[in-house]
């Protein structure tokens, strides 16, 4: 466990849901089998949610989730009953592994993680709800757990150092920054 991080199982005492419980299960490749405690919550329709009540302060979250193979979409986030102005972006791209070379093997369905830096402080007792709204169409959403933690403020650039950002690198990764890295190496 990371210091300053609180972890909550979707089926645990710090959580509430109106979704469906899956598991416990021990079947190879099934989502419940891959979940912590071999149980998870599945959200299949608008209005279904998993809500966590925090026991300590946090300014960021990490949601452990799974989607059907080949899907991607969003999931709405509420803090103390107020919907955030942005949703979590989710994908199934990295959560399926096939091992056909192993006799009897099935396709394994694993969980993915998505993170969000909130930009404000949560306190002990605050609630964070992950809810399927009408625009959230990648159902079913299977929620394993959520981590809430404190992210420190960005460090200042050390004196006499070179920044690839100052040389034109794209911090979002949307465009190629190779020239900026080469310029930073030359400057150094």
C-alpha cells in the first residue's frame, strides 16, 4: 500500500451500490475471479452506481474497472452529490489476454485503471460516486475497487537544468516531441 492512499473495494464496507454483485467466483478468465476478494460490482443501466465514503483526505483517484471487449466510453463522477464537469475515460484495450497455446485456456479478462487528478481537496466523510448516466454507454461497467490519494504539487525545475517543455515538447503526448527532446539534449 502506498502511504497516503486509501483503497476501497466496491463490495467493501466503505462502499454503497445499487448495481449487481458478481462473484465470488473461481472460474478461469472471469471478472469476479480476477477481482480483489473475487467479488466486484457490475453497473448495467443508467442510474446505477458505486459510491465510496472517504476515511481520509485526497485530491486524486484511481478506479479499477473492466468493460466488454472492444468497447470504450465514459463514466460519470459525483462528489458529495454534485456531478463533476468531466467524466472518466475508459477503455477495454488493455484488459484481454488470450493464451491459445495452453490447452483448455480461456481468454482472460482483467481490470484496467484510470486516474483523475481532481484539482480540489476531498476530506474524510466526503462521498465519490461513479455512476452510469445516459451518455455513459459502455455497459456493463464492472468496478473492482477505487484508490484515493494525495498528489503533491509539481516540483519546481532545478537551477541550471533544461526542460523539454521549454524546447516545445507537447506535455499531452498528442504531437511528436522528438525535435524538442533533441533540442533539449543539444542545449544541455
